[in-house]
């Protein structure tokens, strides 16, 4: 029996998350357990319909002890624990995939013309990412405002905009194009841009 603290939270904080196929999440809890959670039953609720888009679902990450997605979408960690199943030893080896290697982390970003970004990674690479394909997803529609797009910054290895909009560094790395240092310097792209200030948040 778990002791409930004053807030009513049982204390099952999520430490790690890995999106899997078929809208499943591999969750690591502060109890030391790894558990698998099926997200599909959430899709009947309007608040979770945006993560039916596979591109958005794959952006799951951990913040404040639970799983979150762009657009202020999250879920109670206690419910994640209660609704998930423990991972068996044999299944864990399959799910965690020993051949998986995390991509380099983002250390700097500069917005460019035509909704492109120059992204610098912790392995020394600079890559160009075209954000326009993201506009087909509802959670990224605000990026079409060029002033808003220019507010991009790096937070904990992710690129982020106001209103809890962010993009995963692993996906960004694989969908960006490398640019050598000479090209970056000659184009004046080596510095991180200051955010433009003429965006007003719409309530």
C-alpha cells in the first residue's frame, strides 16, 4: 500500500520515456521499474487527439516527473504507473534495443530565412533543418508566424518555442542536412541569433 502525500500524489515519478511502435511508451519510474503503457485508449479524449499524429507522439519526453508532449499535453504519473504493465526480462532486451545509440544533443540554434534553422550539436556538427514540413501538424501551426518562429531557443538539448512547443533532437538530427564550418562562416551563420521581440502571445 502506497502512502499518499499531502498533494494526493503517490510518488510514482517518471524518469525516462521511450516512444515505441503502435503508440506504446516504455517508461522508467523512480521505483527502478520499467513499464510499458498503451496510449491508444487516450485517443477518445479530445485533449489527446493531437498525439494520434505519429510525428507528434514520437516527441514524448519527461518533464516534472511525467510524460509531456508539445501543446501542453501531459498525463498524471500515478495514472501512467497504474495503467502500465511491468516489462519482463525477455521483453526488456527487445524493447530497449542494445543497438540504439542516442543522437548528438543540440547546443545552439539560429533561425534562418524560409523557415530553416542552423542547428549546432555537441559533437561539433552544424546542420540545416527545414521546419516547413512541421506545419502540417496542428501543434506546430504557430511556427508559421515568422516572428514566433524567430523565438526558437535551446532548452535541455531540445529546440523550443513559447507555449510549450518543442522538437526532439534525435528526429531533428536525422532530418537535417550537414553544413561544413566554412559554409556556415561564409554565410554568417556561426552565431546564435537573438530572438525577435515583436511577437505578442495570443491568449
